[in-house]
C-alpha cells in the first residue's frame, strides 16, 4: 500500500495514499453526451411495455 508522507508542526504524518474515486464511465470507456431534450414515453408506449 503506497504511503503519503507529510510534515506538520515538526512531526511526520504517514497516511495511506488514496486513489481518486473512479466513475463507471472509466471502466467502460464511454463518454455520455446529451443529444437533446429528454422525451417522455407516451401512455400508449407505456401500456405496450406492461400490457
């Protein structure tokens, strides 16, 4: 485990070095972009899914 070493008030602090938090986009390599305004499903489309 990598350590972070800092000096503070004549003392030395050893802390575990933390990696930056990763997003799910980093795992899949996807770039999410909006293509326009979101469109809601019509009641007819919803019924066709559940009905």
